[in-house]
C-alpha cells in the first residue's frame, strides 16, 4: 500500500459514510478514537544460547504502535476502519531480517499482507535496527437486519471456548503468552450471522488468501467455515464444519456450569491428505475471594495433535513435521509439543492494580514458561502493563531451548521483562 492506496482508502471511507447516510435517511453517527502504545522488552541469553553469539548477553527491543479507530453507523449499516502507524527499533529486528525462510517461521520479521486478498500494508523503511510501517488492520462494511448480519472486508473473528489455548479459533489466534490481547490481527473475509430463536445462531465465514509464492488467489489457501451455537438453560454448545487451507475440519465445543465453576472444552479433527489429526482443549475456571482479594483462576489442558510426539525440537526433527511448521508459519499454533497444562490466576490487589501469575507447562519435556503480568490503571485512559517471563527447563526442551546442528548450542533465551504503556483517546 502506497500513498495512492491511502488516498483511495480515504475516498472509499467517505463514499461508505455517504452511502450509509442515504440508506438511513441521511442520519449517520461517526466517531474517531484510538490508542497510542509504546513498549520496551529486555531479553537475556544463557551461555549455551546460539543467540548469545548474535546479541551478546541480552537484547533490547522497542516499538510504538499508534492505532486510529474510525466508526460510522447508519440505520442498518456500519463501517469500521483501523489505521496503524508502527515504529520498531531493536536488536531482533536486524536479526530476523537476515534469517533464512525456514527460520523466519519461528522468528517472524514485520507484519505483511503477502497472503491476504488486499495489500493494505506499506513499509516506509526497514534497515539496520529500525523500521516504520503503516497498515489498515480493519476495513469493513456491515449490514444488519432484525435476524441477520453480513460484513465484508478486513475484520477479526474469534471462535471457541479455550481461555488460553484455542483449537477452534483458527483465524489469527493470540499467542497464549501474549500480554496485550486487545486487538486480533484482521483478515480479509466475508462474514455472516443468522440469529435463531432461543439465543441460538449460525455463523459463516469465507477468508480469502493468496498463495505465498505465486500471490494468486487460491481456494486451497483460503478458508470456508460454518459454526452453529446452541444455548441451553445452563450450558452452551458449538459445532464447526470447515474447509481450511484445503483440509476438511470438524469441531465441537461446550461451556457448562459445574457447581460454582465453569467447564469449557473444544475438540477438532483435521482430515489431511496423509493423516487425520485430532486436537482438544479443556479447562475449569473458578472465581473466589482470598484474603479480601477477588481472584479468578483457570486450569487448562491442551492436546496439540500436530506437535512433536518424541520431544525432539531440533531443526532436523521439525523439518520432518511440515504440518506443524505450516501452522506455526500461519500463526495458528505457537507450541512445538503435544501435551500442555496452563495455570492462571488474576488477583485484584486493588481496583486499579491486577496481578496475574501464569504457567505454561510442556508436561512431556518437562519444561515451562512462568509469567508474572502486572496491570496498573494509572489514571483515566492510561494503562500500564508490565511482565516478567521465566523459562524453565533443561537444554533441548521446548522452553529450555531447542537443539541446533552445533553440539552444546541451543535456541534458548533466559529471563525477560517487558513494559507497555497504553493511552486511549
């Protein structure tokens, strides 16, 4: 996307607002809001880390993300435009630029729209330790009647009942260890929802994608999915049917009360050309008062059917599992193994300060990532996130560091910390 693309986008937005006014008798409500978010991260590297030869004992990375959200609504029409201006400066930026394609799967560089229907990202500069880019993360028009909703354009959708891992959320799910989960990355899609009686509904989505090599729009790179949601008196159920990157996919999920707790779960089965792979996630969440503090806890088990069953995460071993690497490259999976247990508890130390300890455990290695997340409401419209990340595990495990082709050298990282300020306007 270049300057002409931005001007064309502005003309398109103006035309959509005018169309909404005509369709709704001339009355349109519109608003512009946004957020500005600077962040800094420090990562350390142990003595046996391959990264130590690149960064030394530590690396520092920073970014500034300014997001502008424009919304316009008529009687039944709605238009959403999210513009992002992103600046990045850091050691990892320079490192990932020089990586071969096979390693960029695990260490991505900058966001791009190479496989999306519309190219709405433009990189101003990308050299040395700095980069700057602009992109449209939302550009969608929607129409709503009494029982139906239809939206087309760049938008985001979330399906599934997983709280930390999510096997049914196949469209740009969040990294389980991500701190900022406010905005999912948008995709170019046609979305529809039909409301049934009793709170039930049917949703359908067609995600358009291009081949990463030819950049041609291809059916085997796109997705077509339908989900039925049923509400009962004390429970909810989901059924999923999809064609995802050329593979049929079936899924089901539930959400029900068990005493004072909530039991959630999803399972999917992917029918590939060479094998059929099942994955599932199930969790139990509960809220209570501990020493006058409100606490919300969750324990979740995740079975990654595409993960490594033998615990070998070296480049040679991973190369023998292309289905796993495809899903990591597409941003669908973030873990290399098969069996995981996640524990999380959000503790309200006071109404303006939250502490959330998390543990993501590969139970087969065993190894883990322990995380402490702090959320502090400094004042109205000003939020501070900070986090400490502690990988635990011996060399050769997932969180201790995967082996490399060089003996006694691993793709490992030590303790890290991050801080992010978010100002809403």
